[in-house]
């Protein structure tokens, strides 16, 4: 009687009634037999009342295999895997029957606790007991071997099963698909159909995974037809598999159509689509779909929020990011590391890095992505020193650096032109698995190029086993920055010879290289080939390079004509290129017109006022110079002071024009006087035209010798070891007189002097500059 009542409680999933019945039974002297007790035990297990189940199990006067298996399943359900394994050991020790239910239950436990390799031991026991041909046990073994990657053993088990059922075939298809034996998965599916078994939802999921692996869209479409015939397109797992299939093998339109056709009551399809939109530069669609999901009353999970926030970050939509942050707090997912990292990224990309830092400091479960988000965030907002400080803190916290970390800190080193730190980070990559990583190599090429070590950049490039488009583009840009135009063009040719297709950024580097080296004919030819040979529509950066090339070569009116032919509105960048050329070639009228166009778009642009003032000063039109300077003063604008800096023993020393604040100023002045004497003996004559002030010649000569780069050079000559390379960074364009002086000084002191100004590098060696006096 009690057994039937308990059975009814089990079927109705009614543990409360079962507990009440249990109390009555106990009052009457516990008159339950073994069958009824096992049913009650099962009720407690299914209701996750594990402590009650354990108490009942311990007081059972008699137990059988069913009793043990029921509690093993209860432990597994509550993720108490060690207790489940211990109970199996006790079952075996007490001599209970080891039937198929025992083996399948414990194999599932081993898979769940990521110890599937222990299935070897169970397999031996199964073989001794003659259960190896049992389909129930065999399928569980196939699953265990699949998790271990032992596909051959799984196949042996499969072949040994006498009466294979649909679940067994599905297990084998899944095993092949999960272990990337895609062709074998499709062959197993075909054989399954031939022997008359109809696939289920899990079979279709495995087959679609195999089709994705083989990029076999035609086969997948045939299987999709089979899905439609069997009505499995409404199954959640099949629906998500179809979404993934058409995402990777079809187009986003097919994916959207599939999404609209499948049930959307579960969060998984929504999360999948939002994620795909966010990752394929369709952020607005991702955000709109998230809003639609909320209107459908589907509750987002941590993965949904992470993808939606990624879309917000890409859009730079701070208001929407804040709204999502509020929603995250409401559903209490703010402690989730995926969501927290995504929120940091939103605030960082929206210019609120201090809010990112606040979230970061509050986070209790940071991972490598957390650190990387902050490091890259600080790099992107221009605070390279803070990025490097965080990197050191990351290492102190024993967090694992990744290729994103190294790429970020190498970018920070490049921004600071901190060569010593950059080389230390390079050494650190050799101690990790990232020394051969393409992303890290690309960052190293960029760092060495921007720190004046173009030969080291080329060495890294030549040592790469695999190069992507970024590798080629970075090397081309590096050579361009150093004025080595022909070397840049050789890399461009090599890129094409190796089968890599140039893109928009490639041509920016190529045209920039032509511009920096005065390669007029080559630049014009490459510009014309962009659309004709490569199908790349020139953008504003390409036009700017061509205007700079034509203008610097003296073809000012051709440059103006090109601007007039631009099929869209010319930007400030283009007119600045023409203005710079007008200053060099002293074309006052065209320069004035260029400046006027710039100021129409950016009235407060101080650099344009300064260039226009310099141009008038060169033409000795002092009234115009005075008028511009008074206008700047009235608007509260100031000329950016000349600034140079040099790194020495981990410290950066800054110098401004006419600076007297450095503690070593007496020694610096002494060395400058010595250099003045030595250069004059060698025939150097100062070019006073470089001083755009209405003062006498003697004052002009004095002003030239206290330019910031000369102060930095004097400091380097007594602070660095004899014969070593001197590297100076300057925020403005190096003047004609300093350029001539540096050439001569490099010969006098027998030192290589590298100066990076606002446009490019100058490598002075034995009286010659790498720019060929073209800059």
C-alpha cells in the first residue's frame, strides 16, 4: 500500500506529501519494505533533499544496488562527485551487483568531475563481467572516451555493441564531431540512416558541428531539410546549432531568418544572436535585439549582458552603457567577471577610465581579461605610464599575462619611446609561450620602429614564422616613419609575392613612405593602382599622403587640384598637408588660403595659427606676424613650446627651448659651448632664417644653440657611454639649422644620433642623415 502511495508521490513530483507519509510510517514502526524505501529515497533525491536522503540511506536495514545507484545519482545531481565515487567503492566492496545502471551512473559522474580517463579502470571491470556488448553501458563508455579524446577506443566500444540503438549511434556521431573527426562523423550519420535509425535532436547537433568543421554548406543544407521534415527545428539545441552553422558558413541574413523561425523562449538563442552581431561590427543590431529580448520578457544572463555591453563599447554609447549597468545591478550580475569586464570596457572606450578603474578595484574575481581591459584602456586614452604601472601590479599579483597584455604594454612603451622597458618586455615574452605569437611580434615591430631601432624591427619581422596583414603593414609603416621609402616598397612587393592582399592601411603606409622619401613617380603610380588594380577606394588618409607628396615636391597647384577632385568634403588633415608644403616653399597666398579653410572647420586650431605666423615671418611680413600673435593672445591660444626628451637608465629627462631648470645645466652649457666651437672650426655657419623672430643675428645664433634637441644632445653626450647610440624625441618638426648641426656633430663625436620629430625619424651617422635632407 505504502509503496503505491510513494510511487504516486514520485510521479507527481510531490516531496511534501512523501515526507508526510514517511512521518506516518515512522510512527507506525517503519513498516516499509526495500522496494518502497528505494522509492522514498528516489523522491528525496529528485527533490534535491540530499541530507534527508542520506539519513534514510544510513538507517535502511537492508540495501541493494538500486539503493546505492539512487544515492550516487543524488550526489551527482548536487555536484558532490567525490561522495558519489566513494559510495560506488562501498557498493563494490559490500558485494552488491554491478549492473548496467551502476556503470552508466558512475561513468557519468567521472565525466562530470573531469576525470573521464578513470573510465579505463571501469572498462576493464565491465569487460570481465561481460557487459561490453551492452548498448546502455557502451554509450556511456563512448561518452567518457570522447571527453578524453580517445576516439579509437570509443570506436572499438561502438563496434563491440551487439544491438546498437539510436542513442548509441548519436553518441558515436557526437564523439567524432567533438574531437574534430568531421568526415567520420558524417559517415557515421550516413550509416545510421542506412540501418534505419531516425536521428534525434542531439544527432543533428553533432552533424551540424561536423558540417561547420568541413565548411560543407551544401551537405548542411541537406541535413537542414531533414530537420524540417522531422520538425526538430523547434528544438533549442538544433536551433542554436543552425544559427552557428549559418553564421560560419552562410551570411548574417540567413542567420536572422533562422533566428526568426526558431522558438525564442530561452535565453540561449537571444544571447547567441546578440553575440554574433556584436562580434561582426553590427553593434546597433545587437543593441536593438537586446531591447527586443527585454520586451519579450526573456531574462538576460551574464553572457547576454557581456555581448550587449561589448556592442555599447563599440558604439561609444555611454548613456546606454549606464542604463545596462543599472539593469545589471538590479539582476545582481555585477559580481560576474564577464559582465564586470564588459562594463570596464564600456567606460574605458567612452572616455570614463576612472569609472573603469573603480569597477576594477571593486572586483573580487579578476582574471586576465580584467587586467588587459584596464591596460589597453589606459593605452588608448594616452596614459601609457599608468598602463605600464598596472602591468607591473599584474605581475606582482601573479596574474597570467596573455598576447593582449604584451601587445598593450609594448604599445605603451612605443608611445613613451621607452626602449629599455620595451626590450625588457621582449625578454619577458621569451619566458612565456608568447615569444612566437604573431600579435606580440607585430607589437614588437611597432615598438622597435617607434623607438628608433628599425633594424631590430626588421629582425623581429624576419624571424616570424607566420605573418598576417598587420605584420606587413607595421613593417611598411616602420620604414616609412624612418624615411626608408625604397625599403618600404620592397616589403610591399614581398607582401604581394607571398600571396598577401594589401588593404586600405597598406596603401596608407606605402603612400606615406613615398611622401617621406620624395618618391613622386612611384607614389602617383601606387595611388592610381589602388582602384584600378586592387579595387580599393582611396580615403582621406590616402589623399592627405598624396597632397603632402605633391606639395613637398613643389607641385603645389597639382596638390590643390587633387584636393578639388576629392569626391567628398576634404578634411582638416588634407588642408594641413597643403599648408605645411606652402610653408616649406614660401607660397604665402596659397598657404593663407589653406589656413583659412582649416580655420573655417577648426577656428581654435593653434597649430594653423603658428604655421601661418611662421610663413609670414619667413617672408618678413612682420605686421602679419604681429596680427596673428595678437589674435592668438586674444583667443587665449598659446604656441606649443618646443620639447625634447631622452631616456636614460629608466628615467625620462625633458628639455624645452632655452630651458635652464635641469640640475646638470652647467655641464650641458659647457658641452654646448664646446660643440659650438668645434662645429664652427669644421665650417658650420648657423642658418639664422630658422629663427622666426625680429631680433639681431647674434641673438638668433644664441637662440638656435638652446633649442630643446641640442640641450638633450648635450645631456646625452656626458650621461651615456661613449660610442653608444643617442635617441632623442621631439614634439615639433626639427628646424633646418638643428638638422645641419646634428649631421656635423654626429661626425665630430663619432656617435649615431637618432631624432624622432613630429613627422618621422632622422638617423644621423658620420655627417649624413637617413632622410637625405628631405623632410
